[in-house]
């Protein structure tokens, strides 16, 4: 007589409102037993992982599902929610299913749109693109500064645990794996230094591994030196943020200069001049808010929502157009008039022209920034301003290149989901035919 098999107990399931449609998934099963024939799994090339990771499309949204121990999953879910509440750059937590009977849980995050893992990003660029690697390392330094300012100890900061998005002529880094992260009211200097040591070691290994895989023959010492530069970048930014210089109150230019440096890095500043020096000087204290100074300004003036680096380029374009209008029309225009005419006469027509070319899966704001960079490159070569129309035509003729464009031929799903974390689908360079130009200006380190 056959014994009836008791159904697996349903786990404790927490889903956020934006992912409520995932309630129908087979949460009572281990992740590797989820039926591939019935669910829309998708292959996404990622690096090695300690845990099984599968990617699933639901209602047009791509989710990453990771199975790991219950306690680790609960902690990571809480950390991701905390980071999101602070508006720090991280993936969005969608839910978690905890199965104490199995001792495991499934953590669900929403895949970051328009993002790339570092291997794919660097593989799509020529090996001589040192400026692009420097921008990637800049992004790592800024990410760790932002986390440490919020009292977050990452514990496993590495290129593999980070996703990257092109942000105007820069790169923005996002934390993906918070499994080892811990949140404190503030971090000690020792905790920050230890986290930095981990980052430098992991980044050096990641760069050396990529170089060997690509056959670039880069000496290991070069990878170590590049990783050490992340520490230097981190130290410079951290010092600039926390420095409290004593200045003469009449030195307004010195005060403005320090504020401008922080604004250029994207930080908004609340100013506090404290007259605590006996000789009449003041101590300059600056309360640093989120790194979205240009993004807030662009949204205020145009209602366009963009990443910080994108917003900086768009504001420059807006200012350039405003100056040209006033010269051409021999009149002074208000800030609102300039913004309205730039939107109607420049920005929206350009988006309309390139939108059909780049397709629905691309970031249109970034594509506009790519056109601006195309204009800058061609104008430099010509020794004159070639104009926006010529830049658009050249950009379209190049095929609207971007490293985050995923070739459908490069996607696969073997149905099991097991190879998703072991194989990196980037077997070689897949950049545009022009040799990897992706719409980013040379590094301005």
C-alpha cells in the first residue's frame, strides 16, 4: 500500500504591493524544483554565486530569485528595505518566502533595468578603454561612501555584487547582494577601513580575473594598483564631505568654492556657519544630503526625472540653449521660458527622432545624453560646433550604440535554471561595430 505524500507546508510569504502578482508562484517548493515549462524563466548572465539564483519574468517585470538560509534571507531583506528607504543605490526588494521546515528561504528582488554586470560592461569596451574602467571604479568608491555615511557595513563589496548603469558620461553603481551587510547608527573608522580593505582585495581579483578571461595580458600589479585607486577616491570624497574648515566670514568665495565642489559631485548641501573661533572666524559645517543635486534641479525646472549624471548633462544643454536663444533673439529670457522652449524645441523633438531607433528597452534619457556626447566628439574633431541635427544623424548611423543593449541571440534558458549562476554568458566582446564607443566622454579625473 502506497503511503500518501503530505504536501509541503506553505512558507511564510511577504510580498510588497508592486510584486503582489507573484503570489501564485509555487513557493512551497525549493527553487530548483519550480517547473520551467510552466514559468517564464529567463537566462541572465551573472558571475558565480554561493546560492542558486533564477530569473523570472512576471507581467513584463524581471525578478531575481535567490534561495539561501532563512536567517540570512530575512536579514538581507531588511537591509534592502532600509537602503531603499534612505534612497540609496540598491536593487528593490520585492518579497521573501521563509520555509523554516527546510531551513531555507527565497529572496525576491526586482532586476535593475538598463543595468549591466561589470563583466558585460567591460567586455563590450576595447581593452584600451582605461577611462571607462576609471569611471567604474569611481562608481564603486561613491557607492561605498554613500553606504558608510548611512551606517551600512557592506562586508562583501565587490564588482560581482554590484550592478552598473550608465549615467550620462559617468557610471552609477548599485548594491545587489546585501547578504553580509549590517546596519549601525554610524560606522567607526575601523569598520570603514575594514570594508575598504575587502573592496580593494575583491576589486583587484575581479579585474585580474576579467583580464585573464579576455586575454588582455594585464600584469596582476596593474589590477592591484587600479583597485588601490578606489581607496584613494573614497578617502578624497570622505574628507571633502566631513571637513570642517575655519574661515574668515568675509571669505564668501572660499565658502562658495567648497559648496561648488560638493555640488559638482552631486551632493546637496545645508550650510552651517558656527562662530566658534576667538578671532572672529567661523567654522564651516555642511550637512550633506543625498547625491542628487543636479537631478533635483532638473526636475524642478523641467519635470524630467533622471539620474544624477544624466541631469548634469541635460542642465548643461539647457543652459547652452538658453544662452544661444538670448544671443540670437537679442533679449533676456526668464528661467521658465528657457526651460519651456528647450523642452519644446530641442529635447522632445530629439527623443521623438531617436525613440524608434533605440527601442522600448533602452533608457531614452541616456540615449539623449549619448547624442550630446556624439555631438561633443564630432565637434572636437571638426574644430567647431557641428550642431545637434548632425549629431543625431551620426548617432543613428552608428546604430545608436550602447553596451546595455542585450542581443536576443545571446539570451538562452536551458530550462533548469541551475546554470544561471555558474555560467557567464558573455563569452566575448559584443560591442558596437565602431570598436566600443558607448557615448561617454573621456575621464575628467
